[in-house]
């Protein structure tokens, strides 16, 4: 199939593109910066050349790009938990979803895969098999929730929009060093010793890509799948990192209010530091973990036979890549073989 992909040069999007190409699909990318394409895809061993250059919020450009394509994957979104990014998140994520899904539906694309997030489903009262909308009101979560409402409007009309919900995403080959992998870097260095009480649904980026590829099948109608993963807490996270780096990484689990209180001094610093430098103590991330929401990922497991990589393997592979990419020193390289299949 010919697949139009937004957000393809990002972390999740690049793995999706590589998996689509490996599965034999033709891919057309919407990109803002064509110079980023070889940087992102060289590590994957591919060189996409079918590019549409411009802004994902440009309705005419998006409609033109979708022309001649059979399916659409909308993976473009700004993922940041930093208060300094609140305005651009609010101005981008929902508008982009409305534009891309609207153009894809108008063009008759089937399927239209919307890469959503469990952030749109996090609820303090817990989730369920029907995946009710979440109740967080922080900037990023709200943008994903509102974007998901756009997708569900199409689904309620019977349109073949497929919502995919990754949780927190780890994995190798991360061109921009995403929020989760940045936090993992600090934990691996032993410089992030606190964690909120609670847990989060964590996934491997390669498993996200495999689920998207599995959904590229026409005639199945609207569907929703949580990406298979692991519900992990602080002990799981620090234990996996300690096993990977071969060093103790003790930590303290804190109640939500105390953890958020400790992040407050970081907020003024975050406003003046480099965009590339970020100490990942974020109130929104704390709130998400504190909700301790568990999600039903059995539909993707049962329907497609997708079993997630073990969490420890994902962390080990990610730490090894962080060393390869120069984000961590060689002394922290895992000593056992990576799992890169």
C-alpha cells in the first residue's frame, strides 16, 4: 500500500516508517525539514525520497500529500512536559489531528491510523476495556485528549480511523532524545534519585511500530488498541537500569504532592536553560505516574499475536544506544548482548 505518514522524522514516527518499508509498503512523508530525513533514517538503513515539505497544520498541503495514497498514519505531535512548551503544544497537536484526519477521511484513505497516547486515557478512577477518555488537565495530556476526541468523532461515524495508544516510550535510535529517554539518561547516571509513587504503562518503540504495521489493512473499520507493554513503577525502572549499567541506582518513592513540590524550584530554571538541556522533573509526568492507571492491551495481543519485549530488555537496549549516541559514557555500556531484532 501507499502510506502517507506525518511525524516520520521523530522517534516513534521513524520506527513506524522503517517498519512500513520493511513490510513492503511505499511511504510518502510530510516533513518540515527535509535536511532531517537523512539524519533520522541513516541509522535505520533506509533513504525515503517521496517527501512533501511543509507544516502539518496546512490543510491544502496535507490534502495534496494524501492524494494517491491508500492509507494514512498520523504520528506528528509535539511531546513535551515542559511548561515552556505549553503554547506550541496547544497550538499544534489538536489542529494537526483535525487537519490530517479530516483530509484522510475526505480522500477515502483506509485505514487512517491515529497515533494517540495513553496520556489521553489516564484516569484517577482507572480505565477499562472500553478505554474511556482520561481526566488529566495538564497541557500535553489535554492536547492528546482533545485530539483523541477528534478521532472518536470519526470513529462514531463509522469511518476507518484506528487509534493506537502507546504509553511511555523507550527504545534505541531516538533522533531528538525524547522525554522518556532523556529521563532514563539521568537515571542511568545516578542523578535522578526520586520517583513518584504509582506506575505507568511503558512500551518499546519497536512494538509501537509493529502494531501500526499490523493495522495497515483496509476494510476493518474503526478500532482502538493500547500498545502492548508493561505497567512499571519506580522499583521496576531503577532495577532495570541498575541491571543494565551494572551499578546500584537507589531511589526514593515520594507521594505525588511532595514530588510535585520538589519540582517547583526547577520551573524558573527550565525557562532559561537550553532547549536541549532539561532536568526531567515535571509536574505533569508526576501526575501521570501517580494516577497508576492500568490499561487493557489484550486486544492487540490477542488479535495480532503481539507480545511486548520484556521491559528489562528494552531498558538495556536503550541504555546501549544512549552510549552509542554519546548521551552516556562508555563505562555505563551494558555488558550483555543487545536485543535488536
